C-alpha cells in the first residue's frame, strides 16, 4: 500500500519543490516506485525542477476533469526508473481541483506506487489544503528564519485539524521537520536560529537538515534534482533524509561549521 | 549605566531575539488552535458590548474555550480599569 506524503511549509520560497523533487528522486533511486504530484495549480514549477517541462502534455486538472487518463498525464522520469511526475495545470482556475477528483486519482495511484509525494503550493488556501488532506505523513520544510518557523507552526495546526485523518479520528499524520538553507557559519556567529531552537519551538521529529548550498541552484538551473549530485553537501543531505524516511538511522551531517583547511583557505574553495 | 545597557543590547545576537519572539507568537498561535472559527468574532463583539458601558483596552479581554468530558466551558476574563 502506498504511503502519501505531503511536502508543505506555509511560507513560499523555502524549498518545498526542491525538496519534493530531491526526495522523490532519492526514493526512486532506492527502488521505491514513486510518483510526485505538483499541487500548485496555476504556477507549476515541479516539471522545471525535475527537468521534464518539455514533455508535459496533460496535467492534474486534465485528469480530474476527465480530459485525459492518468497514464497519459504521468511523465516517466528520464534518469531514474520507478519515478513519475504528475504536473500541475498552468492556466486553469484553482477551483478546478476538487477533493473528490484528488481522492480518485490518489486511490488509483495507491494501487501502483510505493510512495506518493504531494508538492504543496505555498499558503494555506485550497491547493495547500488539498495537498495535505489525504496525507499519511507530512514533511514540513522550514528555513531558519522567523516567518518560516511561524508559518510552519500554522501548518502543523492545519495538519492536526483539517485533514482526513484528523476529521475521521484516525491516527494523526506523522509530522517530519526538514530544515533547509541552514548556514552553520551564521549560526555560529549568532545571526541565525540554531537547529535546536527550531526543534524546540516546533517540537516535531527532525527528518533532515539541508545546508545552504550552491549545488541547489545549480541543480535547478539544469533541471536535475540535487540528489543526483552525490558529491555535493545538499545532495548527500537529501540522501540522508531519504534514508531516515525509510526508517534508517543516520547521523546528522552539515550542521556544524567546517574548519577550513589551509588549501581551501588559500584558494577560497567554495561550497560544493 | 545607560551606556553599558546600550553596549549590552548591541551585543545581543539577533538569533536569540528571533527565538524569543517566535516562542511568544507560537504560544499564542497554539492557544487558538482547535478553537471554533467564530471565536475571534465572538471576542470582538463581546468587547464592543463591554465598551458601551466602560472603556477597556483591546487586550483587556481574554476568552478561552475548554472542552471537558461532556461539556465545553467558555471562560471570559475582563480586566476593568480602576474607576
């Protein structure tokens, strides 16, 4: 039976789509049959980050409105076997997304897949609520910054009340914290919230920590999820995150300041 | 003395200010979690009614809804100014 995981945050620009792309890629690389769905109707971006923007023919709304079959809309990833993308619509109005329609699609996907990742839009409106409604687990993406942490807390409130599991009195959604754009140097100098601060305030289980990294922009420029860049800090951090999601015990990395070696100090070696 | 305080404040790291602010706002957010949607409106209207008789500040009223086994208790706390 497939697990439905929503990648959400409340605030925009914190790395939801980057994380959804990286984590779904990581799951597929480990042989899990995975589909990642873009719920950001009107402003689709997941296809760009996944590098399949030129292969989009049908989208989520087409499927809901019966204009295309699910298999016609699913895009098979070119790099990894077992990975599929269901893109969002770019033009339709947001009301095109219905709870019944989403339920139907998820039911069908559940039969075929191990993991269904729902990439939520920012905000707490309809699209975001639908992305989280059917979830079994939630990855709450948070930057070490006040508005992001506050919005994450709001999202935790919604996960606990406005979802199917909450409404039907089932086991609550399993919540995971994913801290992104973490900069250990700024934490050390006292100008960035520490990981412990964020954990203390949000009080949910930590799934992973992604350092601020040049590799993330490079990955999105190329349309190759950063998980493929295994020599980069962010790629490795996402890989660790996927391991933890699969229940493995992984020590935390990249949360402490790296001592610069003599060579990198001389030649100004940047972050990989 | 003033100078010393000024220097101390200067040296206070921005991250600890952020944490303190977040702790307050998140605690406030959580106290409102799970309450019915009509609560902010009810609070506003109650405040209006009280103001017809006595002038109170916006934060002079505290309202909370607690659910016990088979009943809910609406607790209303109004701080009146000294007359």
